[in-house]
C-alpha cells in the first residue's frame, strides 16, 4: 500500500484512498483516558482492576479531598 501511495503521489494521482488522515475513525471522539479504559477492557481486566489501575476520576478525587480537608459534610 505504501509503495502504491508513493507511486500515485509521484504521478499526481493520489486521492482519498491514500489519505489516512482523511478517513473517519469510529473512536476518534474518545479522550485518552477513555481509550485507556477501552484498552484495559480489551485486555480482559475486571471492573475492579480497571478502577484500581485508572485511579478514579481526577476531578472527583480532587473534590473528595477538598471536602475531607474542609471538613464539609458528605454523603455515604
């Protein structure tokens, strides 16, 4: 495929078929963390294992730490 793309480019005939950056990718809208979780699922990790590996949501962790330090009431 690469040699065909180079040949087409040299002849001025390269089209959409050889433009990898112009293709639609079904996972292109996912964030890096979402892709990381998807990769862990594909590796067969359990939900508990993924949660341990991912370390939780940084925003949620920060909010919990703020609540703890501030001595604010929190739910269950």
